[in-house]
C-alpha cells in the first residue's frame, strides 16, 4: 500500500512569489490536513479537507489556501511569499479525520530567499 | 498554559533500559492521541495511536492514556540507539485538527 506522497520535496522561491504544493493521500483516505513545521513554532495546523470541503482552518493568514480534488488529492497554495514562510510543509492522510490514525508524507521543504 | 505540553529534554537513557516520555493536554474534550517519532530532517512517523483509557502495547512500545488526569505517556522498552529521535505527542481536538507538543529529544546511549 503506497504511503502519502508529497511533491515537490524541495523548493526555493523568492519573496513575493507564490507556490503550490501537492499531496496524494493513502488510497481510500478522504481526509487530508496540512501542517507547517518550523524550529521555533513546531508543528502548526494549517487546514483540513474532507470530500473536497474545508472542515477546519488554523490561525494562518489568508495567503495560505488549499483545495481538495474528487480523488482526494490536495494542493496547498501560498501567495506573496515572505521569508518567514520558509518551513517544512507536511500533509497528513487519515481515513476520516476523526478517531482514526493520521500518517504524514515526507514533506516539502520550502526556502524563501 | 500550552495546549499540549512535553518535556523538551534532552532525555538520555542507557541502551536496554526503559525510556519514559510524558505529555499533558489542556482540552478535556480531546478524543484521540498520537505519538510520532521524528528523525532529524525527516517527517513524523506514527508510533502509537490511542483513544481509550488504559494501556496499548505494540512491540517494544506502550502508550498509556489517563483522560481524568489529562496525560498520555509512551514507554519504550529495551531502548536501542535507533530509538534516538524527537518524540512528538499530538492530541486531536474536536475533529480533524492535531495539536502537537514541542517534542522530547531522546538519546539512547550505547
């Protein structure tokens, strides 16, 4: 059974640009959630999607957005990049996002210069 | 008060001993609890998932949950150098959202 796949693995962008990250969940999983990990703030919740609907959102500015497609694949977009957006972005796949396990992908390392 | 608190460590344990990691949480409504292991530069790997009070064992790992006292712990028996990593406690709040502690850095000394 394939795991959670995130692409790309590494990205370098300049300030002001935008970026799109992709996450393909485990087959059969319909919940995808996104997290930002930085050394100072740790792992912080961005948002969660289930059946193409955003069900929950963390405390991040509107520059961070996402969507989910009918095949459960999800994308996350960050517009007008800032230096502080440099982080490891992780997506987690879960069957229903409720009382079931959540598995992380390998992450996308974003560096903003 | 942080929502999920862990001792940041570092916690140093001799090889073959039991490593004990603790986590407390503030939201009484939390329903399920996770322990992840994260090696430097890698993504978190799920070690244990527990949602009922009591103990859950999987190989060398035992998770213990006490909802009345709002704590969850992870015991690692027969610790190996490969267990050296940062261990993250996560609590599912309401639905869909995991809230993480800052992690405990564990070092197993040969």
